């Protein structure tokens, strides 16, 4: 059975933060640090900001991923329905 935790799937042992390119991850960590400083008047370090990032990726990541899958599925269904109609239009009368 696959479990979701700090690793996407423990079977594959892929850390969720490894899915983000290093440059982007660094950018997001500093954005989190800036947010805490500007909006909450708190200073947090890189490790704490990385933990916040990981927490949110774990918390909302699956919902965002599933929405992407749902959207892709809808687009594929629309395209295949259109192809089916086009194929029906090409049929020759008996």
C-alpha cells in the first residue's frame, strides 16, 4: 500500500521537495522568509522556511496534482469525443 507523507509515495521514496528544481526551491524558501518578516514581523531561518514549504507541499500538493489530472482528463475526453465525431462523419453509406 502506498502512503503519502513527507515522501510522495514511500514505495518510491521520492521526497516531495525533490520535485521542485533547486533554484525554484531556493526562491520559494526566500519568499517564505520574506513573507514571515514583512507580514508577521518574524524572522525565520532557511530550515524553518523549508519546513513550511514542505508542509504546504504535503498538505495541498495532492489536491493540486489531482486537479491537474482532472483537467488533463477533461481535455483528453473533449479531444477524443471530437475525433469520434470526425470518424463518424467519414463513414461511407452502405
